[in-house]
């Protein structure tokens, strides 16, 4: 985890670094480089062996995504000139996976010559390392020794001195450097900004005092006599790769190495630094007395936002006791993976089919009074007697995270949780409110977290997620079907059964009515029409088909297989698989989909929560209905970003089917059918308003609404007024 420079200076209060003292220029780099986001260096002599010398701190700098710009004069070691400055083709065999840890990068930087240069060339090809030799216009050489470092919070620290960026300059020569910081003095702040801008202007060829040099313009140092003595620094390059320290320097380096090892093993944010919005979420949670609901669009990092809150609390008291409550096994595994990547220890998975559960529970009993215990548990296990008998009175000592927090409203869960006491609690969901609120379940959830709709503790909308690039853009293609006469009659009958008086509803009748819409018979033909369009566009691969739940006649498995059969009969070349909840082949089928072996997955509910498949490019919504949470989660899953070496997903496609009445049906039951139209178009507006603008889609929708005497604008106003 990166430290701000302000904190480093407090812990290491040195502003002067002298090579024959205990605190040397080497230690300046070791302290500040690993925590820098970007550095700008302006030197006389440069040697890539300086990077080897600083391999530990440079590895940490690189791993976190740091970028370096280095200006030097025109004297170079032959290998550096050929490998770094020469106009050569990028011929390196380094693969990106080797940058997966600090240790791997350090090994590359410490390694044999070719692998070392491959590493640096890789950074150059990815615009993370710029090494630019220059000569002044008047023919003299650049002989500066200065630079500016910037941390992840925007703090800047600059230095000036006699130390070249060479191994000798850092280790053996008599050198010194003094530093200034921009947060203590406005004059220093302006000086550092000017220094940084000067380096940027030189590299951009905007400074008329300098010429940018190419390989043919360099004076290569090849172990010859007669050069200035300072050039001997460059000749050390060929001698060895090992750093030789005096005992005092070796002691300080060992301390730095030990600090690094401790830091690596401590709990940490897995991607170095949280996003600013995740910092804002923590501040809002603190302001709300460590209770809150985070309403965050699918794909915006809800898990990591909660982990950031926990890590900040751990820094205060060195206690890491947390319970993560999730809907099912898949999310248990997903959370456990995230916690392990964040260096959490004593992580236990609690769900009914865990083969290790008995021994894990025994260990949990032993650790429950310790300072570190992390349990990832399903909702059903959380309310079980087995868990409550152990923790009922101790929950106030833990931070409790409820993922997909709407799950809390189920009657039995509500009954048990309402009797518990929590001091620190976080609720996570893209849509915290429950669809059916028969017994004030939503108010119960909001009271528990002291967070109320629409002003939740923290909100990160899908609109913002798309705009800021956390989710990809998408095209929206709506299609329309009509109710058959038989379906219409059943719809009217079920509608009459829903009201129970005094704001109560018949939830069973409401669910049956929605299931009728989801299974509308005309959807089968429209589904084939959509596949035909996708085939013509050659964009049917990496597609999800969200199927309706089974009816009383059809099980869910039979319903999915019927749709797959319809697809296979007309498009036998589209490979597809069903994706059912409890199948032992779930992971295998997801893997086949990710690598493109399977073109299309058919699913009902099991892709809604806890399954990440960012490679998805298309989604067909055969069933979405009124369940706002359901279609919002599904859309967010399709919009996750994806990229690899050969491909970057820049948009997704959503195909949606709306069920509308025929004109005769609308005339016969105008009020009921108007509500149906508004209900279906409510989902349409949610999708349409955030999609990539498309005039054809607008006209298609407007033409459909015109049949009933409505406009898109009228619909929007009516729904907004109702809301």
C-alpha cells in the first residue's frame, strides 16, 4: 500500500542525503520511489545499472503502475545506447504475467542482461519509461542532477544535488542531494511545478534550448581512456550486478528490505490504492457512525469499497475482526479470494456444503476472542443456531458486511437479525430496496443501517460508472410481442386477485402474472429473429440468454432446454450450454464460455449474483419484468470491462423483449393495459436512457407508443410523477 510523502517525511525526517553519511542518496530513492505515481528526472550521466541498484524500490514502483521520465546527456554505455535508445524493433519475449508481483519484477531487474533490457523495453513500449538523451543547442552537455517525484495523493517532492543516476552516484561517490516539498512552502511548490514542467517541455521538444538526440547522435563510452573522470561511472556497468555496501549501508538496506517484507505481508488494498470514490464512501460511512448502505452499480467495486473501510479501521487499532454475509456459495468463494488477495489471514468459509466446516468451526471458536478473525458466511448459515450460539453476544466486536443486502428482508432473517446488536455494519447492493415490501422489510433494512432511500450513505450510479469508464457503453435493441388472447384473459384474472385492501397485495398472484409475461408464447419467434440479426452481424459469440422461470407445466431445466432446442434447430453452428444453479459443471461451463469454446449460455437466475463473466458481449433478455433489481444486476454483469493482449471490449449489446397488448386488448381493458404498457416501458426507459444514442431505436419506440396515443416524453413525465 502506498504511503503519502507527508507520512514518509514524518517517519524519516531527512532533507539532506550525503553519500559518506548514514543517510545517502540511495536511501532517498529507496524511501520515496516505491510510493511514487510518477517521477521526472533531469540528469547528466545515466546508467541502467542504477535501476539494478534500486531494483527493490523500482520493482515496487513498476508493480503499482508508476511512470518515469528521465532526461540525460549524450554519453552512454554501449549496451544502454543499443538497447534503450537505439531505433530498434521491440523484440522482447517478456510476457505481461511476469509483472504480476513485485518479486517477479525485482527478479527481472536483477536478472541477466537480455532479460533485464527486455523488462525496460517492455516499460518503454507501454509508455511507462521514457529515457531521452539531449544536448544543449550551444553544443554543451546537460549536467543537471535534479528531479521531482509525485505520490498518489498529488504531493510532490523535489531534489537537487551532485548525484548522477548511476550506480557509483548512488553508492560509492562523494555525493549529496537536498530535497524540497510542495506542501510546506508555496515558493517551493511553485519551484517544483516549474521544474516538472521544464522536464515535460524538453521531452515534448518544446524547449528551444535543447536538441533531442537519437542513436546516431550519441557518444558511446567503450572503456577508453581520455574521457572525463565522471564518465568512469558509466564503465561500472559491465563489471558486476551485485551491490557492495559498507556495514552501515548494509544495515540500512536490510532495514528497508525488512520494512518491505512486513508491508507485503500486512493487510493491504489489493490494487495499491482505492479510487477516490471508495475513499469518499469510507468518509461517508465514518460520518454515519460506521453504519451505512452503499448503493453501487454492479461492476463498480462494492467488495473493494467495503474492504477499504475495513482496512482503514484496522490501521487505527490493529484489529481485523470481520464477518461477511453473502447469498450463496459462489459469493463466499469470491469474497474469500478478494480477502486473500488483500493479505487477510484467518479467513474461514462457512456454508453448509463446505467439507472442512466442522474443523473450521472448531478453529473459529478458538480464535473468536483474538484480534484477527474473518468469516465469510451465507445468509442461511448466519441465522443458524450453530452460528448464533457462538457469536450472538460478540457481533458488536466485529465489522459486519451484508452483501446483496436486500436479502436481509426475508421473514426469518429479518426476525433473527432484528434481535442482534451491531456497532459497525455495511450493506452493499446495486438496488438495496426489495420488490415486495409486504411487512416493512425495506424500512427494517434502512433502520438497521441508518441509511434511507434515496439518500443512502454512499451512491455510485450506473450512469456515473459508464461515464467514468468503470463499465463499458452499450447498444440497446428493444423488440415487441403481444399477449395471446388466452394470455390476456389470464392476465386480467390474475390482476383482479392482486389487491387485498389496505395497501396489501397478493404476492403469489403478482408473481404468477409476471411469470405469464415472461413466458409469453410470441417470445420464441422473436428470440429467433434476434439470433438471425446477431448471426448477420457475426456477433453471436459471448452471449448470455436470460430465460424465464418455468411454469407449473415446465420445470426451469425443461424451459431452458426447450429454448436451446429452438436455437439449435435453426442455428446448429451456434454452440450453447445451459447454466443451472446447482450443476457440478458450472465452473467448466464458465471456462468454456470465457475461452470462446461455447458461444452462448442459457440461464435463469444463477448469473444474477456472484458470477463474473466480463468477456460477455451480448445479452438477450427473454425475461426481466418488473423486478428492477434483477434487470439492473443483469445489465451490470454484461457491461463489465474486459481486455487482453488481442482484444479490448469497448461496448456491449442488449436485446430486450417488451410484452404489450394488442389494440383490441387495449380497447377492452384500457386502464389495466395502460399500467402494463407503463410497467414494460419503465424498464425500457431505464435501459434506453443510458445506452449509446440511436435515432432508429427512438423512432421504433415512438412508433410503437403512437399506437396507444402516447409519446416517449409523456411516458417519461408520467413515470417521473409517479416516482
